[in-house]
C-alpha cells in the first residue's frame, strides 16, 4: 500500500517520523535477537520477546497520550520503548534479573523479561501524578490475565467523565479523557477472561482499545485449533455495534502494513477517546521470527511453507520496502540506520551486563577472600573449603545463590573450629541475607505511612440507649456513613444496587447515592474483580462484591496472579487498594456454606484477610482498611445478618486493628483459637463446658492475614497449657495455619501439657439442610467433646469418660 493511496498530504508521515519509527523497529528487533542469544548462552534464565510485532506497536504508541494506560502482555517492548518508558539497557537488565531499581525500575528483577511497569508511587509509597505518565500496569505471564483489570482501568475513565464529585482527583484523570490500551496474543483470546471482558466492555461502553496480535500460533498450536473461523474478529462479530445497538467497534488490519496500521490506530483512538466506545483491533498476518520463547525452536512445529511465509511477511521487511517505494530514504540511509541500531543494541547489552556483573562481583570477591583466609586458617577442613572456592571459580557466571551457598557450606564445615575468619564469614552472611531480603522479600504489603497496620485502634462506644438492631442494619448504617463522607468510594457487584445486596447490607443506598456509585453488574466474577482492580489503580476506593464466598474461585486467578502480587512484583512501584466483600460460613448447602480459608491463605499473600464474627466488628475492620492502602478480602458472617447487635454511637469512627486477636471469653483450663461464625459455636460450647467445671478462654483472631502481630495468643496458652484451633475450613486448612503460627512462630509448644488439637469441617462440602450442616461442619457438641477429652486425659477422675 503506497502512502498516496490512502493518506492526505498533511498526514503525520514526515520523513523524521517515519525514519525514527524505522530506527526504533530495527533496535527492537536487534535487542530481541541479542536477548535470545544471551538466554541460550547462559547469561539469562529465560527469554521471551516482541519480535515480529514492532510496526503494529509503533502505530499504537503513536496515539498513546500522557495519562493513558497500557494493560498488556510480555511482547510489548516496542510500545514501551517508543513511549520512553523503557531503555534498551533496562530491557537487558530485566533479562538478567538485576535486582536494582536504578537499573531495572519496572520490577526490580522480580519478574521475567518483558514485564513492564510505570512507577506510580514515590519513595514514601504515595501516588504520583498519573496524568503526566505514559502508564503501564505491570504485566503478568498467565495468559489473558492482564485483560480483566483493563476493563476496570477503562471504567474509571467513564466514572471520571460522568461523576463530577470525583473530578477533583485531577492527578488521576482529566475528566475521563484517557484510553486503556490492552494487548493480547491471538491464542490467549481463547481464555474466558478475554471473552468475559469483551462482553462487559460492550455493556459498559468504556474506552478500552483491545489489540490482538495475531501470529497464527499459540506456542505450537495453530489458529484453527484455537479460534472459531480461525479469526477472533469473525468470532466476535456479534459484538459489533451498529446504528441501532451499542457494542464494540471491530477493526482489522495487517501487521506488516505501516500506513494502514497508523490510520487504523488513529481512527480507533479518536472513537475510543472521544465517544468512549470500546474498540477491538485484530492485527493479522504478524510473525514471530524467533518462535515463542527460548524454551524451544518453532522449526519443530511450523511447516516449511509457514516459515517461508513468515520470512516474506516480516513487518520490518515490509516497512523497509514501503520507505524505499515512497522515497523517504535511500538504501544507503536505511543500511546506516540498521547498522546503528545493531550497535545501539550491543552497547545497551554490554552496559547492562557490566552493571549486573559488577553488583555481584563485589560480593563474590569479598566471599572468596574470606573463604581463602578460612582455608589457610583451618586445620581440619581445608579440602572442603577448597572445593567451595573451586566451585565458584568453575561457574561461568556465578550468581548470589552460588556465593551464599559456598559461604553457608563453609560455616557448616567450620562449626567445630574456632578460627578468626569464622565470625567474619558469619557476619558477612548475615549482612548479605539482610540485603537480599530487601532485594527479594520486601513490599508484599504497604510499608508507607498509609499502611492499614498503622491505623490506631478505636473501640466502639455505647450508651444505655444504644438500640439493638439486626446485624444487617449495623453494616448498612456504616456503609451509609462511608459513602456520605468519601466520594471516592463505590460499590459494584451482582445485586448490590437495586435490591441493596442479597442480605440488605446496602439497602436503599443506590437510591441515595446514585447508580454511578452503587452499581449492579452481570454474573461475571472475573471481570467484576478486574473492574475493581482497575478502579483502585486509578485513585478510587471500590468495594467489590462476590455474592457468596464459594464463588471466589471464579475469579481466584485474577486475585492471586494480579492483585495479590502487584505491589510485590513491582518492588513497591504500584498498588491497588481494592476491598473485596463477600459472605460465608454456616449456610446450608454445598455451594453456599463456603469457608475455603486454606485456599485463600495459600493464594492471597499480598491481601489482608479479615474474618469478622459480627457486623460491629466488620464495620470497624472496613473502617481500618478504608484508611489504608492495601487490598483486602472481608468475609462477613453469612448467618449473622439478622442476629441482634447493639448499634455503636460512633459508627464510622471506630477501628478494629489488623492482626490483633481479641479475648472474647476468659478462662483458665483451655484456650480455643477461632474466628468468624465459629466464635458463636465455640462460645456456646464454652458455656456448656463451664457447667461441668471447665473454663475455656476463647480468642477471636479477627484477621488471618495478618495473624497475631504481637504474639499475644501464646500468653493465653502460658496460662491454660492447652489449646484447640477451631474453624469451618477443611482439615489442614486455616486451623493448621493457625497452629503453625502459634506453636512454631510463637513457640507455644513449650507451654503445652496436652497435645494441640484442631477442629475443622469434614473433608467435603457441607451437605444441604440443617442436618447436613450439623454432620458436615463443627458444632457445639464437637467442640465440647474435644475440650472435655483434653481435660479427661489430664484429670480422668474429675472428668470421667462418658462416650
């Protein structure tokens, strides 16, 4: 396609622009080629690159404005470089996993290469001005995992445009004028996350511009096995908007056609930005010259005809031909650009490698010197120490793992020798361990002055006139106060609006605050969660509902892969303080009695997990979390909405601290540690145990993450010398977690006179009916018998067996 066939003379196709794009395309290709060589040669663990997508990505970058967002995947290096977010030295630093933000500011070496992130937070963890940035949400590797949050990022633009009460937040949006550019490989469009998001985008009418890079394969699987009609644009044709119906605008363009790509992205961006219509651009006939990644060669599965076709369709080759055909440059000028591009790539690689190795060589030399001194001083372990030194010399590129391993083995060998170098080795090791904790272990949660862990405890206040009301009225009154005082707060989920959620916790609030703040959604948990994550990334404070706790598994991938890891994988560069509201415990039935706490504890490190026993406590936990800047999951007690509670006088102003257990019944004979709805079961059992002379101390942990930050539970066990951990999760779930935290971390085992016990549900979901609940989950009789059995073992005459 020639320039004069499609574009007017006053287009953006100046010589300077065209040749700058070509130079960047050549540089991007060159770093991809060098990156693969480095990975295959042992300098890097793995490599995955954006070769074959350069020209399409340049067209996208050309319409990307400050304040816009990219929610993409790991082949978007050309976009990031074109926007100035990525230098080629940083590209290689990430490839080498250099854990230094000065060299690798995107993830601090924590993510594999191709994972790019704009730093939204300053050194204190506070928001920067997103409207001045070309924003990139940190990429994730799970296929299509980047798509749900893109919906929320785009939905935020819609809210900023139409909700005047939040337009004062002008460091997050200029009245909703921002586009969200999502990118995805064609094979990944087979994932449900993509389809669910595209449907929701069409319903919501948000400025989401979805680019599908179609290179015909998903690793080794060709497109005919991936997509109906072998075309995602054809498969999605039913979403195409028309004159009578809203929907999605769908465009197609070939990935090697530079002028058509530029024109397509200009049209798409104008439509998306100004009319907030979602657009899908299906970029076809792309190639992947080096195959999927360094894990193998595409020659294994691509026929020779396909490989020849890809060589002929290479976007950079076509771009070069188009430049020559239209007289933008001579062959000699392009050859000079190509040569310079290769030199730029080599220079960036060399600088990155030298910087990375220098950071390790300092540690290596210090360790080697200490090991050599120890070898000279040792009388009995010279050979072992020499072997450690030899192993370091033998390694082609020794890394910190090798160095630390050698020193730890040396200290092991020297454990019975008192030589001068031994304490020096120990001191070196301790110093390095602290430094590596900072490199690899920090920033799981907020470390800023906005951390919810810094919110002071404030107790609920009552008077003699405090009314006794249903629990649902407590939480509804709290949310009313919250929405009144903070326009950033919004709620969305299934049935939260018109009916005020299925348990009436938001009853009447949509009518009061409007649909724009309390919004019903379709039945689509994954994209609901994506909406919440994106909104939280853009300065708002969403409370997103999963109707029942069991349904968390629909969106667990998004929660664990994206939200829970966000702050960690950006080394403190990004955050999304989303609050997830759900309800669980003690409702009868296989799918509405959920207590899968063990699954959450294993999946959601990076979120706080709050487990209130009633709604007075729930309101205080929400208040604490809303003052903080971490994401959290709050599991409300499902069978307590109609139980009576006193309504606090200071509702909205008291805070339940995180990680602070509460003793809700004092006792001397036995400690029972529990949470949530089990508190009522345990208190019932404790009252019955008291009648036979056993006084139980009951502790409500209140939050599972964090868990007992002050190690207070051990103090109770020091008094009672016996402990039971009780919950409704499956055996080995949260009860085992609590046991590990108390017995191992708090060393409570030293105070036990009886074996510790756990009480959990049966290893299956709860059967239906009240009888099903009784025989599936712990009941007061179970707790009584377990506690009585411990005391019978200690004092059989006082507490004789009765079963």
